[in-house]
C-alpha cells in the first residue's frame, strides 16, 4: 500500500471495516503471524467464543511443534 493510502486509512475519523471470513482463513492468518488478537475485536459473544477456541487450538498446535 502506498503512503497516500496509508494516510487515508490512518484517519482517526475513519470507521472500522466489518468483515466476515471463514474460521479456516482466520486460523491461517493467526498461524502465519499476519493477524494478531490486538488487530481486531469481536462484535458478538459467539464470535468471541469461536476466536478464543481458534487461538487456543493454534497455540496448542504451536506448542506441539516446538517440543
């Protein structure tokens, strides 16, 4: 992304983006390090629960590979 686009997106008055993606893609992004928990927030309790379970799964898999 060029600097002009970054300036637009860093505007404090800009609204967040609402997205929907598959749990599989979310896991891939977590595992690759391209998405971090502090990068987003869940908008409803069921999404929060699912993300919590996905992160736990990713974490457990990472621990198994390092031992």
